[in-house]
């Protein structure tokens, strides 16, 4: 017979025992012990959650969020040819971001994982649109910042003003790439983000930019909302005419103009090309190796560019050519060959390998 059954069948005796001091003391002790155990378990779980969250911030977000900031700033910088060092390569930052995710799978949620896997899959499948892979990359960066903002605000970890600002800019960048149907063409617009009032890149603007995701691609409604948001962001003082010129950059696809421009640039390395996009700069650097390779092996032809300079000091050259030469020098692809009163830029063995393995297959274009 159980204790409970005994008390039920012996109500009088049971009530008597319940009212005894020793039983009340025992019951109080048992309840106190249960509550203490429950509290300890909850406190333990809370400490574990806090420790895991601290580790997530330390091992993942504190590393990757600044990289996202750097990648955006460098990839969309308006004065790439002037301010950035020749050795700066945004692709290396992008690679580091993906490696940070890969090494911290335990700290990422399903949204980041899904976006990350899409990037990895893009390595194996063709992008027939020519720009959707870049849209996926920007989307991943935005999701990382979105999750960071949520966690940081919920746990009062850090001020999220800068993160919100960059999250807004990433969504603008993403929509420009979609509208222009070209990652390269979008550069002309997003590189002008200094014309935005950064104080307006706030949480409300982020919410409104996210509304674009709900609207049909290329629809009138979506374009109208995007134009309205961009107009609201423009700094005071810009004339209506300049505003219209500025806004056109966010919607027009001038691929034909862009193609003609880069062809002209690559055909005239001795002329200042002005400001180049990242993709144009890669082609420009490769063209330099092509011409140096031709100089070495087409000995019966007059070189288009002699690449002879008074000294190794290249300060007199325009930015893009100087940066291209320094870029390949740092990688030991080119070197200066001294003459009696000059130096000549020539290709090294490593430069020949670079041309024959990486550039030659595309040289026919």
C-alpha cells in the first residue's frame, strides 16, 4: 500500500500527521530542495546560454562584421585608383568571410547557413544571368548583419548604428545590381553612396528597404518605392537636375557603353583611363601582362608600348598604370631591367606563367 493510499483510507490519521510539526518541516524542506534544484538548473542553462552567446560574438560576429564593413567600403570605393593601396584585394576579404563562416558553423543560424550554401553551390553551376551570383553574395553579407543586429540589440551587446547603416547600403547595392542587371554597372551608382545622408540610414529606412523584397522584381511598384527611398536619402543641396542624373545610375543598364569604354581603355594603356571599377581594373592589369608578353616574344614587331622610364620612380605616371605596375611587382610578375640612363619594365618567369595559365585562355576575346 502506497503512502498516498494509506492517507486516503485513513483520513483522520492522515490529517493528524499533516498537521504535525515534523511533517510540515519535512514538506517545507522537500519543496525548498525542489525549488533550489529547479533554480540551479535554470541558472545553469542561462549561464550556458550566455557563455555560448559570448563565444558566438567573440569567435564569429566580432570577426566577420568588420570584414563585411571593409569589403563593402573597398568594393564600392569611389576613389579606388587614388586612395587604396595597390595590394588591396577585395576578393581576399570575401574569401576570408567565407572561411570565417566555414570555420564557425556551430555559431551560425539556418538563414546564414542557407545563404552560405547558395554561394558554395554557385561555384558548381553557371550563372546564366551574369549577375545573380553577385546578388547572392550581397544577400549573404546582409543576412549576417541582420542576425548580428538582432542578437546585439536583444542582448545589449553593442551599439548597432553602424551595422544598420551598412545593412541599408547592402540592400541598396543589391537592388542596384538587380536593376542594372550587372555587378559592374551597379558600381557607378553605389560608389556614390557618399551623396546619402548617413543619418537617414537608420532602422526605419532598413525596414522600408526590406519591403522591396516583397515586391515583384522589376515591377513599377518596386521601382517607384526604391526611387522614393533613394530620393529621401540624398543629401540636401543637390539640384533637381543633378538628382535626376544621380538617380538614373540606380536604374539604367548601359552595358553597351561600358563595353565600348573598356575596349578603348585596353587599347590605349598609355592614356589615363580615369576611374576604373574592380572588374575593369583586373582587365587593365591583365592587359599590361599581355603587352609585356608580346614585347618579349613578338620580336619582329615594333612594341606598342616600350615601357621605358627614366627611373623606377613612377610618380609621374597616372594612377591606374602606376598601381598596375606596382601590383605585379609585388607579386614578382614584372621587374625593372636597368639601362644606361633608364629602366625597362619586363616580364619575369612568374609573369609568363601567369599569362600562359590564367590570361591566355581569355586573350582571344
